[in-house]
């Protein structure tokens, strides 16, 4: 699995390439998709599960096609950072081809690591200004 991607989800989403440069992942749904895949790093996540969590209340008319579109957009953004082979398609769903230790939440003993929904909401909520010290 590639060692070229680091993902931080404990706080605002942070994605870094192998050189430490920030990788832009724009749009709430793309960030949610990446977080969901990252929290299952190295494992196939069923497409139905992804769609249900991305659109929990009102799904698009064709959630499968909408999910494929999001995956394509995510791949395009990662491709710009030369991370071409990170997202993989499988018959049952999609897989983020990174080791679990590339994801901060999977290393943490923080109780939030056990609550993916809380992580999603925290990482996808825009923050105004910088945190105070």
C-alpha cells in the first residue's frame, strides 16, 4: 500500500502527500467520502454504506451513480497531487489503499476515534479564524 498519503480527521480534515504538502479536497461530500474511506483504511467499504452515510436523510435519485461521480471527483483531486492509485474500486464498494497508520484517528486512543459520525461532523465543520491559545 502506498506510504504517500497522510490523513488527519481528528479536527478539521487534513490531507498531506508524501512530501508533507497539503492536498486540497474541496466540497463537503468529497471530504465526507474521504473520511469514511480513511476510517476503514485498507478495507473495502460497501457502496451502500458509503451512500447511506453521505446522504443520510435524502439520497439522490440514483445513489450508485452519484457515488461513482464523487469517487471520480476524489480521484481527480488526488491525481493532482500525484496520488493516482489511492482509491480503488471493488465489486462490493471502494477502498482507500493506505495503511491504517496513515490515518490519525486509527492511531489515537481518543474516544472520538470510536465514533465516526462525530469525526465526520467535526472534520467537515468550517471554522472561522484560528483557534485561540
